[in-house]
C-alpha cells in the first residue's frame, strides 16, 4: 500500500511538474559531458600534443562542477517548494487521516528517491549518447576526419554525476522538510493566500528606473571601451555597476505598469484581470525577475561568445605542409635518407624568410599608406593605416620558396619582375574585407622604396601558411625575387626553416594521423627539431575546446536555472491566487477564457527579462570580444559579432518554445482549479 502510494504520487508529480523533471535530466546530461571530457577522442588526441595546457583545463572542471551544483541546488529548492505548496492541502489531509509526520516525511523521501532514480535511468544513457555524438562531431569538424572514434564510458563521470545529483536533491528536500515540520495541520489545510502589496513611492520608482538604465549603459561603456579589462578591480567594479543597474531597472519598471494602468481604466473583463495579475507578479517580485534576467544574460552571452569563437577557430586554411624543421636543409635531407623516410616524404625545401636588416635605410611604405587612406572608411582601413608605420623593417620571403607552397597546392606560381614584390600576410592576420580593401588600394600602381630602390607592388596579396607552426606568423611581409632577397638579407650565416610534405599515396593508405604518427616515431630517434601539422592543429583544438566547451556548458546550466526559476515562480504565484480563478469560474468565466488570460500573463512575464537580457547580451558579447580575444582574433571582431547575432536570436526562439511548455503547465493548473471548484459545488 505504501509503495503504491509513493509510486502513484511520484507519477503525478512528474506529470504536474514535467518542466522541472526535464530540466533535471538536462542537468544530468550536462554534468556527465563536462566530467567525461577527458575520455573524448579529441581530448585523448590532445594529450599527446598539449598536455600542459590540458592539465590547466582539467583543473578548471572541478570548479565548474562545484559551481554547477551550487546553482542547481537553488533550482531544485525552488521547484521542490512549489511542489510542496501545491500539495499542502493533500499532505494536511494525510495527517488528518492519521498518518504520522515521520511516515509522511518518509513518503516524501521515497518519492524523491523514486523520481531521482528514474531521472538517472533516463538521463545517463542520454548523456552517454550525446557525449558520443559531440565527440564524433568535434572530431569531424576540427579533426578533419583523422581521429579514429572509440566508444568510451567514463565510470568516474557516472559516479560523480550520481553523487552530485543525489546531493543537491536530498539537501534541498531536507531543508524543505524542516520547513514542513514547523507547520501545523490547520496551516497546511488552509488555502494559499495572496501576498501583501509592497508600498512604493512614485518619485523613488522613477529615480530607480532612470538610475538603473544609466548604470547599465555605464557598465557596458566601461567594458566595450576596454577600461574594465585593465585590472581585476576595474572588472569587478563594472560587474557590480551593471548588476546594480539591472536590479534598479526591474525595481523601477513598475512605474511603466502604473502608466499603462492609467490608460486602461475603462477596460473591463479579463483584460483588466490579466493586467492586474501581471502587475502584481512583477511589482511584488522585481528581484526574481532581475535574477532571472541576469542568469539569462549570462547564458545568452556565453552561447553567443563560445559558439562564434569555436566556429572561427575551426575555420582553418587549406592544409598543405606536414612538417617544418628547424635545421639546415642538408641536415634534414641526410636524416630523412638515413631513417628511410624518403619513401614517405617528398623532397624537402627551404622556406627562405628573413627580416629586412635594421642597419639599412628604412623601407618607405608612404605610398601604400596614402593609397590605403584614400579607401572608404572602414575598420580594416583604419587598422592598416594605424599599423603600417610599424612595418618599417618588414620580413622578406624568397619567391622560389613561396612558389613551392603554391605548387604543393596545385596553384599557379607567382611571377615577379626584378623590380616587383607582393604583399604577404599570414591567415591569422587577415580577412576577406582587409584583403579586398588592400588590393583595391594597390590598383593605383603603388610602390615602395627599399635601400633607395623603387619596387612596384603587384595588386594581389597572398596569405598561404608558410610553415606548420602557427605560433610563428608574419603579420606583414614582402615576397620578392630571389636576387632581391639575397641582396637585402644576411647571406653569411643563413638559417631557414625547412618544409616537408607527405606523399599522397601514403596518407591515403594510412590516414593522416597514423601516417604522421609513424613518421614521428622515426623522427624522434634523430636530433631534428620539428613541428608537425598535427601538433599545430592540437594547439588550435585546445583553444576551441577551452573557449567553446566551458562557455557553452555554463550557458546550458544557466539557461536551465533561469527558465526554471521563472517558470516555477509564475506557477507559484498562480497557485497562490487560485481563489481568484475560482471566483472567475463562479461568475461565469469559462476554462478557455482563463487559460487565455494566463497565457498572456506568461508571455509578458517571460518577455520582460528575456527582452532585457537579449538587448544587453549584444553589448555583453561585444565587451567579451574587447577583453577576451587573442591579438590576432581582434581583427575578426566584426565577423564574430555577425555570428553572435543569429545565436542570440536562436536562444530567444528556444525561450519562446519554453514559454509554450509553461503555458501548457498553466492550463493544467487551471484545469485542476476548475476541478476543485466543481467538487466544492
């Protein structure tokens, strides 16, 4: 009998509070994914490339886990409080019928255990499945199909997910049960009453609204301008200003309801009832809306920052070079022949690049600067004009070396006359807008002066990677004929990088990762210093993982919390005001009319914090791009912002779907209220 009661109550609780149950399953999935990160294919691959950097990332995971537990505890607490408030009369009746308080508490614990186990039974397989999908997708997107997938189940992640999940659920239940034991039976049987109205002063409310908007604008100005990123104290101050502004804004927003109310004095019917209900829920609970909006802001900002960063990091240039050796070409050729690698590697070639000697007259770029300055105003133009003076002693690249790169890609070789040069910029330092603007400027027959010799600049720029190590990049250089290169560089003790490319048949047979792995084993037996394509890619993968996984994980957790807090809070308010719905039913309002009224309330109740967070997130993401980007990625800020906007819009669409589910729950609540009314009759 007792077990049947527990099972029936658990099933009813899941049905009545399905949103909360689904949120917990999503939390289980998020817990497992972040805790099982070490077992994913990409991470296993990275351990051999960026072990030190990964160690720092792994040190961050426990902090994320603990913070998530702390945040999810409040989700469980609020949802549990709502559930107990709904069942207040039912629990009181159990005690009236003779059930001891201790047995009642045991029933609540049994119900919680039943639902917890069920959610884990559902959530863990889903978590493992999604983790495998993420691993496969990540390997495909950033690994270019080179990583062999192996199914993995992280036992430690499963254990810690279960421990953390039960910990927060039962900790919240213990606190709620302590509150429950302090209530008398008569208090449990009484219907919930509406809350006492909060007194306010109109003048103070207006001041709060204006001051709140001012503080929010100030905080974003400090962050976007970069002043907040100077030191930790500045950032902390900006955050405090912004958070205080958001709270003041929602405290002051009630004045807008008063203004609207004055224009609706002649309204009647459920339109006025709807507005009064909404006014009360917002006016009495401004802090809840402010917290919800803040959580949504953080969640949307994390999504809109992490996803574009991941996409840009994964936007790789074409892969050409497999190895770069820091050695003389004779030494490299000898080692390759000695190790028997010549059957796997094409003939290596020198990548001749060297800095223009500072003891010679400066390289005059005045004509390039003038031509660029004539172009239409843009961020790309301003960046080049501001930076061009720093290129007085640019790097030079030998034409023959660069043509080897082009030939390896099957591209047409670059042809230059004795008095011609081409501008080169590494892919990390350029984009389509900058390239087009610069090539338009070069159409004016631009030239430079190098050691009193005028050299014409061709009107096409180049940006192919010249070595595998992307930590060594050239922001601005000139490709010049070999004669000019030898003339202006130190030829007494030349030292150039040496590039090598694996043979296509060998790569097709073994796969790129296995092919490079086998070659690496043999190269490691020599004294050659080298960088492989996979090592460089490993570094880029780490940036992708650290930027996207952590931010997106936090975004999911925060989004769950924000939505659950708003949904549960509205349903609690609806439960506390159920006598009003019963009264409407007595005077002839139909179920459909009350559901329509409640749905309008939900739309406005959710749209207030969602609108504020969506607008603020645009500036918040721009602030993150100001202070949390690498130097090379700063040039892609506009591109990142263009990617962030669709992400923000997508999250808003997700929120609209969540609102729909809350409306469904509201409909069920009203149906229950109508049922109670019929029973009373």
